[in-house]
C-alpha cells in the first residue's frame, strides 16, 4: 500500500502514523475511511478501511491520498482537494493537480 507524500489527514485523526501502520497490516479500525486514486477515468474514491482487507486489494493495493475519521470528513477532504485544484490550476482535474510532474510528460 502506497501513501501520497503529502497525505491529507482529517482533523479527527490524532495519530496518522498509527493509522497508516494499521492500514498496512489490515488491522481493524471502525471509523477510518481512505481516499484513494481511482483507476481509470474517475478521480478519487472513498473506501471504508475494512473494504481494503479483501483479497483483491492485497494484490492490487490502492494509492492512498488521504485518511479521515468518518465518511463525512472524507467527503470534506475531497472537497478541500477539489477547491485547491480549481484555485491553483483553474481545473477540477484532481489527478493532474496532485501529480503535476505526470502531466508534463
């Protein structure tokens, strides 16, 4: 499982390193949601962390952009990312905003 270098962390997450460790080791967490890069044309996806314990995600780990302490907080983080993308680039292309080095190729 890979994490974004400038990981977005919700306000209710007090110990992000501990949450990341638990995510890597498939330890259960009731209120943790992750924001991941979507495969294909979609931008970002929100998953409950228990969803990542499925066999598929062990072979195909998602790229985690943010962690939040609830679904609503995860939505707020996505909105924050989108607003920053529009402000900085004038576009809602979140992947290009998060990874500007890839769009230069």
